[in-house]
C-alpha cells in the first residue's frame, strides 16, 4: 500500500452530495431520480457499508440501471417488493414511500425486498425513515415500520445526518480523488463558451449579461468578452 492509499481525508456532506449527484446523473436513471438517492453513498460510508467504494465499483452497472423494473404487490399491511436485480439504493426510495403509505392506511407495515443487488445496503432505511415520520427496523431483507412524528430537529429526526453535518466522514484519499475525477465526467469541457454559461447567468460574446446581474462578489466578466485576445495583444505591444 502506498503512502497515498494509507491517507484518509475528512469529507463533509456538501462535497459528498456534489460528487454523488454528478455521478448518478451519468447513469441510466429516470430524470430527477438521482436526487432521491444522492445521500445514500454518504450514509453508507458513515455506516461502514459499501459507501463510495461501492459507488465506484458499481458505476458500470448503474449506467445500465432500470429502476422502472422494480415491482410491488401488497396484501393488507404486507408488501413484497421485487427489485429484479436492481441495486438496493434504487429500491429504497420506493420502499420507504410504500411503508409510509401502508402505515397511513393500516397503522403498521412490513415490507420484504427480494432480488436486490447489495442487499446489505437496505440497512440505510433505518436512517432515512425519520425524514418521513417513520421508525423503520431492518432485519435482513425485511423492513418493518411504525409512525414516528417528525420533530423538526435534525439531531433527533436524523441523528446520522447530524453526525455527518458536524464531523463529516473519513474516506481513503486515493478513493476520494478517483470519485472526484469520475464525477468530473458530468461537467462540460472547459472552454470560453462553457465558462460563459456557468452559474446563474450567460455572458454573450460582446460582454452583455443575460440572467442574474446582482453579483455581490465583484465578479469581473469582462474577460469572457470576444475581444479578449485583442486586448491581450494590445497589452503585449505596449
């Protein structure tokens, strides 16, 4: 193991969410679906499960994922969810929503997840239930839930998120930088044109601005104007 491999970095939720969102956006997922799952790698890392190492290993599979294949059947307060080989992360949003719906109708709920890849990741349901007013218990591939009203206090409703917000999580440095470069694939190639369209505004070739104009960071957009090269030549000549 080289020196970099043995080094760990403390990474905070902002950066982890940003990387997950970009990587999931590269996968074959329904529009907007990745917004429901971008916290899963972060929670998984904090719990000592697959985490970002799994996100890296499964990226090839995720690119051909099809969460639409997930099917559900119910009998009273009992639900059977068949993931049809899709990853547990992709089954969890539906599982948690279904538990909430069945509890609203029956007062209690039990959901069994079958044929999910990396089924150990189903443990994350216990951490995410608090956001939806649920106390979820996970035993293998069986999730049971009861009502647990949201208190509006992150520390009580979602203790794992509170721990992440305060202390982040340690990740091997070489893994994190691989994740960083993988996430960069979601970005447009750096060019004058891409820079003009970054952020909440568009800068035209003549320097005029479309969109937000109330910049409070003293941003100088003049360098994006089309006559930049001419000004550089003039400055060199003088």
